[in-house]
C-alpha cells in the first residue's frame, strides 16, 4: 500500500471564521462536482491523495497556506460539502479530528447501502493506515486527525495528521488504495517536510528481516521476552537505542505479550492489526529482534520538502469575499449548464488550464 506522500505544517491555534467555512464548503462542493463530472470519482481520490494538490486545494479555498489547520478545516469543509451531494456523486467522507476520527468505522458502515460491496474492507484499511502511521513508523507525531474519502466501488483515500508538541509541527499523511500491495513494506511514495527526524521505521524495505523477527518473537512465550527486556535495562547500548528503550517498562508489557502469544500472529501486518498492540509493543519487540537475531532496524525518515501559498491569515492578501462568492457562482452555473448539454463555460476553464500548462512548459522546458 504506497502512501502517496506527507507534509509537515506548523501547529496553529484558533479556528476558521464561520463566514469563511460556509464559503469553503460551497466552493469545495462545486470543485468536487466538476471533477466528478469531468474525470470520475477515482480521479478525485487520486488528487486528494497528492499532498501538493491537497495543499493547493486548501489555498484555493482561502485557508492559511502553511498551518496545520489547513488539513482539518479543508477535510471538514469537504465532509460538510459531500454530506448531501455525496450520494448523487458517489463520494463519501468519514472521520475527522479528535473524537470524530474514532467514529470513522461507524460512518463507513452507515454508507454501506450505497456501496457496491460491504464496508469491511474499507474499515480494515482505515484502521491499518492509522496503525502504520502511529505505531509502525514512530516519527514522534501522534495521530489526532483521520479522514477517509471513498466511492461506491470501494476505492479510497486517507488523509490523516499527527502532532508533535516538542517541535510544534503537525505532519500530514496521504494514502491511496489504487495500488494495494502491502501495508507494511515501503509504503512511502513521496514525502514533504521541513525537518528530518530519526524515527523507528518498521515499514522500510531494509527492515524486512526485522518485521519477520518481530512477528516470530510475538509468538514466543511471554516470560522469555520479559526476561530479555529486563536484561537490556542493565546493558550499555549504542546511542541510537535510546529512542527504543525510552518508556519501555517490561512489567507494563507483560499482559500484551500474553495476548500476542495467544493470538500467534502469522506476520508483522497481522501483529500490527491486533487491537492491543501499540507503539511501545512494536518498539520493544524490534529491539529484542535486533539483539537476539541481529536483524537491522531502519531509522530512515521518509520525509523531504515543504510548500507555499496563502489566504485566511491575510497572506498574501486578505480573502476577498465578493470575489470568493463570484467563483462559487461561476462554477455552480458552469456545472448546471454542462449537465443540460451546454459545456461552453467548462470548456473555457479547460482551455485556460491547457494554456497555463503550455506557458509553464515554455518557461521551464524539459532538459
């Protein structure tokens, strides 16, 4: 399962003013309607899973170009926009921020009557995406926002965000169902961020041996694991193991090891999917796997760059409400006319986009 990218954004407090959120919802509805009518729901999911397109989408809607709030407010506007229009378009949104994120499974199930197949696969994908970003990739960001957008055919995109209170940044993770292969083997297709960290990366390609060893250890008798962990507390370890030993208390893990032993998971993915298994369990087993079997761990951070553009925070200029309302009206009228056969306005927008692409190509020719 390739994750399609992620972005790091500074944590901002506050909330979107009501006058802006109402307009964001209206404009998001028109934009998504045009995209579905022109390209289909699969293309909408591809675009939402692209961190750069999503950031640009938030900028068009008038939100802060670089704040953590762009993720939560844009997803909230999208969910509100598709609450009524989603059935007609065949596109649905589940989840949200905080408590709303925990309602994702029941909201997916509520849309079951409109799906071509059962909701179970969607619910499992939602849970595994969160598990990977929270527990298998331990980069210091605790997931607090999780949204799944899905269509009638069961295709989906996940947009979730984690928070790091130490560096005051939030990290956004994007997923797409289109090329489902493996949730736990090299899921990062693109990463965008300002800062590099030194995470425990159990989904890196070079951690494959460690994943097998961790799964094998999870089937081991609990007393043996606890004995080895207690021994490690007295050892002088290489510097990079500090991230692994911190907050690992063998006695607190005893009941979890009993549960993994009873479950006898066949693979790392199956272990990760167990309800009781969290970051500390994975960390402890990974450390044991390296010391007992010599399997190398990965500390490669899959993150790279950042973004640009502006809106609500008055950068590069304050939101022009009259212009915003005009954009909503133009798109709404273009969609309405196209649906009765008059595509003149949509074709004009298409020609404008093609002209802009041609201009960019002339300014930046390929080598």
